[in-house]
């Protein structure tokens, strides 16, 4: 791998890492949001007939009266079901677990890319140290003999240096 190919490979690694980091940030934010939601569910228990603030949109709330502790929950595909607070908390906990698993997978993918980067660097470093400039990493040429390599039979060097 020449310098240009190495540079391209590292640019690809960098793009992959940046994409994974963005995904990881989004998952971590979702985990945080779900944790807050779980706490808010706990705060609703026993608040029937009390006044609460209900969000209408980003940063906009309305004072409302909680007439029931039953919640209407979107379970996907625009399907809404009535669930109790404990049922909703269980659903939130399950979503949190799924997000934690996704986070773990993303972190493992980042570790894998870091290992690949290390392997590419080591291979490039090893190759740059090989005086024969051959593809065999086990070349036994001595760097002192780089202009008179006699290991052609061992490392299949195509050109003498």
C-alpha cells in the first residue's frame, strides 16, 4: 500500500468513525431522554385530579388536570393503546435496554475500526522497515544489506536494491 492508498484508507476510517460517533451520540441522547421519561412516569403516580403541565411542543406547556392515570401510548405504526403507568414504564425500560444494546454494538464497531487502523499502521510500518520492499513480512533481509539483498528466494523480491 503506497502513501496515497494509505491516506485514502485513513480517510475512509475517519468517515466511518465520525458516522459511528454521530449514531452513538444519538443513541446516548435517546437513552437519556428515556431515562427522564421514566422518571416523569413515576412522578405521575398518584396525581389523578391534580394539575400538571402538559407539553404542547418544544418549550410550550399547558396547565391541565390529570383525570386518569391511564396513558395513551404509541406502540408503533401510528397504533395507540391505553396503558397504565407501570405498563408504560415497562415499555420504556424495554426500549432503554434495546438502546443500550445498540450502544454496545456501536462501541464494538468503533473498537473494530480502531483495531483495523492499528493493523494497517503496523503493516505499513512493517513494510516500510523491510529493506527489500517485498510483500513478505517475514523477510530476513538485514537493513545493512538493502542494496545487496540476497533473500530473493525467501521473500520473492522482484528487484534488488
